[in-house]
C-alpha cells in the first residue's frame, strides 16, 4: 500500500472514529457544534496531509507512526495510553453534556474554540515545515539534527504549544465546560511527555543540550 493511500485511509478512519465518539454519546446528529468542530478539525488535518504528500513524504511517514504501540519506551507507551484516553474524553464528555444538559457554553466560546483549533494546527504546521523529524513518537532518527530556526528559535517545543491550543479548543468548540476539565487533567501527562522527550533528546541528539541552554522557554515565550 502506498504512503498516500495509507495517509488517506488513516485520516478517514480517524474521522469516522471521532464522529462516532461525538454523535453516539450525544444521541443525535443534530449536535451542530459537533459538525462544526469536525469540519474545522479535519480541514486542518487534510491540509497537513496534503503538505506532507507534496513536500515531505518522510515527515508524513513518521507522523503516521503514532500511538502507544509506536513508542519504544515503556514510559512513553504509558504516557500515550493516558493521552489517547484523554483525547477520547475530550470528545465523549462534551457530547454527553449536550445529551443530558449541564456545562453548556455560549456561542462565543464555541467560536473561540474553533479558532484555537485553527491556530493550534497552524503552529504545528510551522513546526512541521521547519523540522522534518517532528515525528509522532519519541525517538531519534538517522541523520536527525537540532532545529533552531523558525518557531524553534522562540520555544523548544512549538509542536506541543500548538497541540495544547487545539486540545483546549476541542471542548470549547463542542460547547462544554466539562470537557475543559478533561483537558486540565491531560495537562500533567502532556508535560510528562515533554520532559521525557527532552531527556531522550539531551542524551542522544548532539547539540541539543546547548540548544536547551540557548532557547530557554519550552512552550510559552517569556513564561515557560
């Protein structure tokens, strides 16, 4: 099977799974926030896939190898299991809120959530464009080098920074305060993954220790 076919099939099955996780708990297809969210989320996903197909097939292949089973270390497998469960919660909890009432957010929050998803995916795209080794799993690849240009000159983990934004945007886009609580529960696990990745890169990627001392902030310029 060609890389492009694998990428499109992966995107299709992800879309199908996410739609089921949104609309089955909601108990209806008349959950307009769900439709809007999925349209915004997958418009970004399609644009990333098209970029990889046209400009960086190696990056696209590395991005397809994600999830708990793709990780080599037991620590990262555990982390990714928790992150996967958290992502499911980001979809299911708001949908249940829609079905049974409670924790609903106004239209302005829904619009803000979709905006956060768009901005978050754009920041991730900037990281992808700058760093072909921005894989979905924590590893060091043959020929990998430290990237310190573009967004990597501002923060050490722009891909994570973008992910934090779009993950926060998901429960807002789905109109649920309860989903924001799920996101808050995911934050320590995401930070754990970031710290462990820095440990791996510092130990195995030449020049990364110097890069860490030069670019002080991990996620938020001037703050963290």
